[in-house]
C-alpha cells in the first residue's frame, strides 16, 4: 500500500500556509495605494471584512467536511476558490469590485489554513507535533517577513495588482503536493452536512458585521437599522445553536468545548484575532499617512511582527516540554500586553522603529500562544474530531479578526468624523485618501496636511487602545487554563 510522503506533504502544507500569511501582510501594506487608486477610504475596512467574513463562516463547515470526505478533496476546493479570488482581485476596477472578489477569496481561505494544520495533526504523532507545529507557526511569520517587503516593492514597481497574483503559482504547487503525496484512510461515513447551521451562521455574522462597520457612519447607532440588524443577529444565532444541538454532524460540536484546554484556548484566540487584525490592517495607514513613510517602510514595521512570530513559535514547541502549557501561554500573553501598550503610547515623531518594536512584541506573543494552543487542542481529541476541533480554533481567531476589523474600522471612521465635526469641518472619511501617497500629500497645503494627519493619528490611537484592552482580556483568560501536570503532559 502506498504511504504518505511526509516531508513533501509537510512542504506543501507549509507552502499553503505561506500564501495565507503573505495574503494578510501584502494586502495590508498595499491598501494605502489601493485606496488612493480606487478611492473610498470609508470602505477601507470592508476589503478586510469581506475576506474575513467568508473565511470565518466557512472554516467550521470545511473542517467538518474534511472529517467526512477526507482532507484532500476539501483542501483542493478551498485552494482553487482562493486562487480564483486572487486572480479576480487583481482586475478590480473599483473598491466595490475588490470587496466582492475578496468574498470569493475568503470563501476558499476558510479551507486552506485549518485543513493544512489538520493534515499535520494526522500524519505526525503527538510526540512530534510540538516540534512540527512550531515549524508551521513559524511559516506564518517567515512568509510574512517577505510579504510586506514584496508588497512594498510590487506597489512601487509593477503595481498593487500583483500583490494578489503572486499567490497563484505558489498555490498551484501546494495543491499538487497535497494531492499527489498525501495518502488518507478510506472514508466509510455516510455524509451528513449541516447546511442549516452554515446558513444561520452566515446570516448572524453578516448582520453583526454590517452593524459594526456602518454604525455611526452609514446610519446612527440608535436607529431602526440598528434594531433590525441586532435583532437579525440574535435570532439567527439562537436558531444556529438550536440546529447545532440537533444536527447529526454539527458544524460546531459543542461537546469539545467542555474541555477547558479547548474552551480557554478558543476564547484567547478570539481576543488575539482582534489584536492582530487591528495592527496589520491599520499600521500601514499610520506609517504612510501620519509618519509620511513609503510603502516599503510601512511593510518593514509589519515585518518586525513577522520576525518575532516564527522565533517565538519555534521556542514555544520547546517551552511546552520544559515548562508546560500554562506557563508558555502566560508568557505569550504578557508579550501581547507589552506590544499593544507600546502602540497606545506611539506618537508620529517616534518614527517607524517604535512601530516596528511594538509589532515585534506582538509577534512574539502570537508565536508563543498559537503553537501551544494548536498542539494542546489536537492532542485532546480523536482523529474523527481533529478537523472540527482545529477548525473551531481557527474559527475563533477568524471571528475575532472579523469582529475586530469591523469594530476597529467603525471606531476609526467615527473618530475621524467626530474630529472633523469638533474642528468645524464638514469633511467625509474619504478625505484621508489625500494622505496615503506622497504625490497626493504634496498636492495639498501644509495646513491641511497637518490637520488630516492629526485626525488620523488621534483616531488610530483609539483603535490601539481597544487592541490593548483585548490583550488584557487575553491575559486574564489564560488563568482559566488547566495548570496541573496531567493537563500539561498531553502536549508532550
């Protein structure tokens, strides 16, 4: 019988995770240029929200489908959709088109990362996973190290379209590697797909996301629109829970949440999702628009996070064995608190090195926590539940990022409008487009330049204050994790 070629499958999985990480940082770096070219700074957060919404909604469904049909076919569907979306994004002629194509890209991304991580859990023993998951977590960082730099170079040379198209050849190689070299056990389960749960989860998250992004901008916080959207969110969420409790094969098997290691890991993952998206989405706009640095330098500030992440991820695998699960994750959350506080105290005159140092600390925190959580979760369940359990962790991080980009985008837009109103100016949020390229900055008066920069700086300060709050929440949640030796030994 043919056996799985573990080194080649691991290389393919790492390549798949590479394009996921590159997608996050390259697009963030390019967004100031994209917004300046296509217009619509008020829709800035929707470029991230569209992608995150679809990947969040589908990650649980894909995880369950991979448990039923096998990892290979679901991985193939996901990566092909992701590549189609990437291709179309490069051809977008307006912000609305780009947002629509990001929906398609996110629809595929929901399968790529969780199934890639689950495949590693399938082909390596519990003893090997701490080391291998450290490699996988480091790929997020290592690929992101190159992402901002590549993004800055592509934007400055051939154009922002290529930040999407660079995914295509790498994605094809990753797909071929998994399809050719992964051998899975035969599936004898009768398919039972939770379509109702998927629909209700989509409706609930879409209503909530739209309320967060447009509240205070498209309509007043206290209004009929708010009532309808929050009502739709609540009703569909209740129906989702009812469906999941009765479904034969639910998207979200609530039973696995009774394990404290999984429960608190997922709650921390939700909070860290808000932190990461808050920094990666808006730091380039701060460095470019307020500090007046080129895209390559803005990319460098995100690269610092990507350097801290892989270093810490590799160390995390060793720390799990030496000091245990609880202490490793506690150390990670301390770094997250330090990093987010550095962002809160950042000022334009501190320059990009301060921003880079802040990013580095957040990266270290993410590297320490993410590796420890994935190893622990995959050790706590059987093969038949591993796809759903891993997907639940990815879902919570994606959900955090989805809520985060919407919440923080709303805070940014509302803060800008309030700033303009206090200064007696009747401007829209799109006025910030004038700050995002050197050419546009040079075309406005020095007085207007300083006025807009102060508004963007103060508004982003509010955004970073919220990320610091979520870092503090993460730190407190860590104390809910099991601390006895038996709980720690399951990751060894």
